DNA sequence: CACCGTACTATACACTGTACGTTAGGAACT
DNA sequence: AGTTCCTAACGTACAGTGTATAGTACGGTG
């Protein structure tokens, strides 16, 4: 019955095909049966490599995390943090499914651990104590997650003319008496639903808060890099 | 045929039933057919009140946003901002479906507008110019969204013993050679996946950044409330 | 060659959202 | 009071979904 030869499938091939489908058809339209059909295989064949759909999601997520570049070595820690956060955002924009994959499943997998290791390492070297480093890591990660998820969502909405029209009219129908500020700032709000500037604004707020905290606690805890030429 | 009498249904009744089901059965297990069955009605009856499932989602979201308290009037602006963000987080924790509803659809509806009006009003009165107010609003909103979504997700994972066990073992199986910082900070990371302290830490970072920016730009732009008794 | 584990197939089930066409309850008007 | 009409709720149907269960044939090993 034209049975496909034996070892044509592999976890990696399935992951790559799944990713392709998510990006061409849209994350919501993704289905196991679609992947199987694309591979010319019955739906159940995938269950040899993944226990269920969520398992495949995890694998796709980790595969994508593997695309993140390493932390730049020769830079001040705030710039290293910026680099990590920005490259995560860019990856999410490039692969919109990643936003949903990150938000709907816990982190696991080697590539994901590698990314966490990078950011945590930066924070520890910068002199943050273990608890503050962990807190900061989670804060930065969740900020990137929220900001970029929102950005992607709004961009998708803008691409659908029907939905976008409904959104605009519902915005414009708001009474200027009841919602004066929203109405007044409508253009600014539309402009700040995404983009590099918006993302960097929030990121720099966080970094400003971090450096401020650090200064107030004094330089005593900063390890290692003491510049002796400054007396 | 035991046809249900005519005006027993209403948009509001459907929304409340949908919300109940989302919270008892879980957001993912929610279905139009489920809510119809709960109301003792055919699935298609709902389409009289909502154009489709997403439309119902929007209505549920706006219903939940209506539960948010007003901004406290007599407080300094940073505390007002804190109050808004914290009450949004608490509402999301109380109704976990809200996280997904906020992340997967654009904002619309009167109650949602009311909340935006509150926060934007605080920022404008505090002296932020329109663009900065809008940027700050989006930043705060997306931070709350990301941080709380993550918190909810991790809490759900913790509740599922099987998933939690797998997560722990995959964490512990990480090589301390390849991921020294992750392994070292594993307990801290586990502790910072949620909770008031973690949320407030990030929120205060943002506020610290905001006040720092404000101080550097000088007091010149602060409108209105000039205290004349201070010469 | 025979064997066996396993990579794949086939079938089936219980679901999903929703398009389409039908029917009957209640209000409004003659 | 009778007729009409609108529309709320119904029934049926379709094209999907994830995955449990059972079967089949291929590839490597004895």
C-alpha cells in the first residue's frame, strides 16, 4: 500500500516541518494531521517521536531557541542584557509562533537552558546576588514575552483589514466625555503598539531601575573588575 | 419538542456561563457546545448573540475588566500606577482565563477603555507628555501581561504532578559543566516564578526608571498643580 | 533463514466550530 | 381577534481536530 520506507522520519525533520507549517499557515491553523500530510505519512506516525502535540510544541520551541546568538562577550553588562533581550524579541518577531510557545508551556530543553545560562551569567558577573539575578532574569524574560506577544498580536490585527476596521471604529465611537484621555491619545496609542522604540523604551526603563538600585546599594558588592588606574 | 421559551437567553447570561465554565473546566477545555449544553440549549442558539467564538471571548474579557476597581484618587502617581497594575494582576490570578484573553485578542470594549482611561489619566496628570504617557501605558500593560501570564502558567504546571516531576528532573539533569549558573540558581529560579515579591520587583524597576527619567528632564514640564505656598 | 522489535498504517471515537435551512413564539398591526 | 412578520432557538450536517487501539510489514540481529 505504498508504505513509506522505514527511517525517512526523524524528530528533527518533524520539528522543521511543523515550524514551516506554523509560519506559512499560521500558528492556530497548525495541526498534527497537517504535518503528517506534508510528510506524506499517517497522523499516527508522529507519535513514534512525540508523545503528544504539546511535546512537539516543546521541541519546536527549543529548536527556535537554538537560533539565538550567544551573548556578546566584550560589552558592559547593560548592553549585554540589551543584546539578549533584543535578539529574543527579534527571534519572536521572525517566528511569531514562538510567542505562543513560550507563553503556553514552561521552559525546558537544552537550547532554552543555554539562553538562560547566558543571561544569568551576565547578571551574576555584573555583581547581582543570586536572588536578585534570578528575579531580574524572570523580570526581563517576562517583559520581553509580554511586550513582544502584544506587538505580534497587534501586528496581526493590523494585517486583517476587517478586524482592523472594526477596531478603529470601536475606538472612534468612544465618547470623548467618558474617555477623554483615551480619545486624546488614540494616535499615540496606535503608534506605541510595537516597534523598536516602544520595546527599547520599556527595556531602558528596566535597566535604568537596575542601575539605580545598584548605585544606591553602593559599589561594595561589585566583584572582580576593579579599575585600579582610577586610584 | 421541549423548546426553551423565547427570551431565556441573553448576552450577559451567556458570558457569565462561559466564564463559569472556563474557570471550572479550564480555559482550554472551554467550548461553545459546553456552554450551550450548560444553558440547556442547542449550540447554534449562541450565534444569535455572538458572531463567533472570538466574539464571545471579547465579551468575557470586557466583562472581567469591568471588575477592576477605579484608580485610588488620593495618592501619589507612582502609587496609583502600582495600584492599577497590582489590581490587574490580582484579577488575572483570580480568573486565569483573563491572561489568555488579553494576550490573544486586541483590546476593545467599554470596560477595557475605562481601565485604559484610568491609567492614562494618572500618567497625564503626573506630567507625562502624550507620547511618553502612551509608551508608558503600553510598557506597564505588557509587563503585567507577561509577568502574570508566566506566573499563571508556572502555577498550573506546579499543580500537575506529572508535568512538574518531568520539569524538575529535566532541570536536575542539566550538566553543571555546561550550565553552571542555571544549576547554581535553580532554587532561586524556582522561587521567582511568581508571587507578589517577584511581581513588585519588576514593577518597582519600571517605576524607578520612570522617576529617574522624570528627575533628569527637570520639573519644568509638570503641568497644573503648582504649589504656590512654596514661593 | 527465521525472528522480533519497531516504524508506520488503518480504523475509530469523541470532540470541535459553524454554515445552512427550518420552525415556532411573541409582538404589532389591521 | 386574526393575521403577519420578525427572530430566537432548533436540527442537521460538514470538515476538521487529537489520539487510543489494533494491525502490518520492514530492517537489523540471531
